[in-house]
């Protein structure tokens, strides 16, 4: 285990294997840690690190605000996650690399390719996050978080993170997501109260409105891979 300070934030990282550099943005939503590549869902079954490390220098890291990496209270965009990966490559002395992402890690990989094409030898998007059900549940999660922030302030969010250590998926009050407020504004939907099992609650009505606002039949994009080979 090693740490590098990137833009004033500690980044926990590991390097394994040998060959061309492969920067890997972890899956796991808002709990994107190194371990997710080995113990989460399909990754635990396919064991990508066992195979990739035989041919590539795999660069793994806890995304900022996740795992043992540090963080900062600020409005996040994909560019912040791109900066973390770019800074880690610079720290390790790599000017160019293959970039791979799993699940929500595909998003910063795509942004990386747009922002720094000269540094990208190839992009691999494995199991990109998406689909109507995911989008609906994520908007709900953001709405709960924003409601908590409006009612209690950012200091209460920081207090929750320090006290409970829960990831955003476990407790939506406890972490920020990229452009979360913009998501709600673009939908033009009112902010809900806390989640309730009551179908007449504001949260349930908000969820129902999302269901009608977002088409249900969205193609399910599971895996989109761009093959990589050393040059």
C-alpha cells in the first residue's frame, strides 16, 4: 500500500504486474476502492487483476472520498476524478497509459479521453453504469442527500462521515456526487423528504414522477470493450 498527494488530497494506490501501464478506475459507485476489483460482484468471479497483471502494469487506487484516500468538501465534477488519475500517472512517471474503468469508473475514463487524449493509449469501458432503474434510484439518492444538506448544512454531512464512515450508497447523507444538484434541476422535479414506505409520501410521489419522466425501455449496455495491445 502506498500514498501520493495529488492536488492536496492523499490518494491510496497500488501497482501490480508488469508491462504497459494500465490505469484502472475502480467500480463500486461512490465507494470505488481497490478491493472492488477483487471482491465485488462480477469482478470477484472474473478476477480481472489476476489476468491483466500478467500483461500490464496495473495502477489501482481508491478514488478520492473513497476507501483510504482523502477528500475535500467541494462541488465535484468528472474533471476532479480525471485530475486524480492524471496526477497519479505523473507521480509514477507515466506520460501515456491504457485507461480502464468499471461500472461508474467508466465515466471518468471517458472524460479522461476527452480532456487528455494525448495521454490515452486506449480506453476500456467495462460494464458501464446505466439504465432507467439505476437512473431513477440514483436521482432519489441525490435528492435525499440534497434535502439533508439543505436542512442541516454541510457540517452535518462531514460529521456523519467521520462518525459512521458509510459510503454514499449505504447512507446518501454521507457523501457528495458529481453534479448532483444539477441533476435535480435539469429534471425540474421538487425535492423530496426522507424515504418512506408510505406510497403517498413526497419521496414516493417524486419517484413516481421520475418513472414517467424517464423512459423505461432503455437498452441495457452491459459491456463495451476496446481491445488493448502493447505497441
